[in-house]
């Protein structure tokens, strides 16, 4: 089990994060993917695009300086009520929280295929969304269609000190 300085992570992000996401990160410990498909973003990941803080900062800066309609109709965090990415897939699908509620445990999960306007909303927690993706063949991003047994693949990269 990994210990994370969540106060420091949340201070850098400028927002608290959902409790179940924090528990997932602590339990799984290092960057990796469920079913070699859903890649969680971790604080202090070795690879910038897998680091929830650095990726959020990069995307926010990109949108601020270049503009982007890829996340329409939602603004990108740190804009109020913006989408904040917490996972992605090998096909460039993104999994986000819609950060409008002051209680992060009430943030809905949004998923977007690598196509503008392709948002799907899940009214449940981060962990519930992952569970349904792994077990429900009818889930739009289901891995249950391909696998009967599920796994978490640790990529073996250490987290930054």
C-alpha cells in the first residue's frame, strides 16, 4: 500500500479529490492499467501524461494559450465546473470528473471517446465506474466482452520522490 501526501497533491491541483480515487491510488500503488486498457493517472507518476497533476496543468495551460473545443460543451479544469481527467485508454478515450459540486465524492464521471462531443455520463463513483467497465458487457467501454478474469498491470515505473 502506498502513502500519498494528498494535502500536497490537492494543493497543487487546487481542489480536493474523490475519496475512492485516493483509495484506489493507495491500494494499487504505482501507475498501470486495468485489463491492459484503462490507465489510471497517479500523482507523481514517472511519465508526465500519467501524472494527474502535471497532465492537468499541461491541459489547462494548453487550453488557456491555444484554445480547444475538444472537451465541449464542458470547460477544462481549472475552469469552474471543468472536467478533470483521472484515466485514459490506449485508444485515447478519456475519463474525467465533472468538478461542479463542492463535494468531490459527488462528482459524476464522464467518458469521452477520441471524438469531440462523444460524452457519456456515469452517475457513480470512480470505483463504481471502473467496476462496471470491468464487469458489465453492456458498458460502452466494457472489457467484460473480452475477458472473464480481470487484472491490474503495474507498469513497473517508480513514482517520483
